[in-house]
């Protein structure tokens, strides 16, 4: 009997040109478990932009916030 391989997780980070913020993302391809967050100094205080969304929505969000100022990106964050 063959064992199933675990699903591959994808992680990454992207530096936003206009605002200078670094945004991290993590998820599994073909599942709706993606999360996008603003990387700050501490791991316990991350500002989450979106969570439990599809990979397509993550890519669209990253393209959208690329040209936003820092204040508007932080305003989108949940906490």
C-alpha cells in the first residue's frame, strides 16, 4: 500500500516598492488556506491582511497593494 505524500506548503515574502513594507505569504496550492501578513519586528505581532483565501486572491491582493502607500496598506490589515 502506498503512502500519500503530504501537501507541499509554499512560503514567500515580497518587498513593496512604494511603501517599503515587506509582506509575507504562506499556503498550499489548490487549497483555500492562504494567508498574507505584514512582516514586522516580532513574530507575535503580525498584521494580517487576508487569511483563508485562495492563491488567486493572494496574487491579486499583492498586485493591488504594490502601488499603495504605507498608511493604506496598514489600514487594510486586521490587527
